C-alpha cells in the first residue's frame, strides 16, 4: 500500500491516538505505557496545527501508521529547544517510514528557528538509536536505571543536535 508522509491535520487526531496507543501498548519503546486520553491528544495536535509546529504523520489508506513531532519547550528561556517523539506501528517498521518522518520533522524544526533538538531513548532500542545517529543526533549522556517496569530496569540515553 502507498504510504504518504505529510504534516499532521486536525482530522488525524483519532488515527494518531490509535497509532500512539498501539506503540505504547508494546511497553518497550515509549516513556509512556498508557496512551494519553484522546482529549489531551486533541489539544496537543490542535496546538501543533495552529502554531505550525513540526508534527508529521505517515498515512496508509485511512490509517495513521507512524508519527514524528518536534515541539518547542514551553518553559521560558527554553523555547529554542525541540523535543522529539516518534513511532511507527509494528507492522510497518523497516520500510523507510521512520527515516522519512524524522527527515521531514527535523527540516521543519530548523526552518522554524529551533536551535537545539533533543530526545530520550531507551538504551536497548538499537533501531531508534541508529535512526537518530543517522539523522545527526549525538549521545550526550546516559541515565542509568531510569525506568523500572515489569521487573526490569532500562537505561535512558539522552541525544541532541544543535545549530547555534
Ligand atoms: C525506531 C523506529 C521509529 C524506526 O522506524 P522504521 O520505519 O522502522 O525505520 P526505517 O525503516 O525508516 O529505518 C531507518 C533507519 O533506522 C535504523 N533502523 C531501523 N530499523 C532498524 C533495526 N531493526 N536495527 C537497526 N537499525 C534499524 C537504521 O539506521 C535505518 O537506516 P538504514 O535503513 O539506512 O540502515 C521504529 O522502529 C519504531 O517505531 N520503533 C518503536 C517505537 C520507538 O522506538 N519510538 C522511538 C522512541 S524514542
């Protein structure tokens, strides 16, 4: 099936929420294991659309199968920092979708004037770390034993790139 990567629109909210819920339910990759409530996702997307923030979706037919967002921090003096969130639902991985989503989101974030792009990723998520390195993120540090879930600890890697 043809996959389109494009900027998110308001009518993608439910599809985005479904994709987020599907990846969160895997519990391995996202900091959140429960998807946020639909109304919070709606508010997040509305703000991104209104303010032209970098949020992209991959769409197959009627379904959102992946997303990437780089949204500026709201805290005063940190508005130049954009934090990445992304995922591709399991059945669609390994086909270049994450690559395209991240490429578009990063280009948009720089165009918007962001100066520092950062992210946190679990140390055992090699696919994501490779993807981030490929797109110029560098490791800044590791938070040891940062998450404890289902009887196991996971380290969290902090990665960033900047243009100042
Ligand atoms: C990480 C993720 C977004 C990658 O998306 P994807 O569509 O599967 O990735 P792509 O097919 O576009 O691959 C792009 C690059 O990612 C890396 N990569 C992807 N899958 C990989 C794998 N299984 N092993 C190692 N590297 C991998 C490679 O660098 C690859 O580039 P290459 O093909 O030139 O080697 C996807 O695996 C995913 O959604 N994982 C679960 C959610 C998640 O981890 N989100 C990020 C949380 S921080």
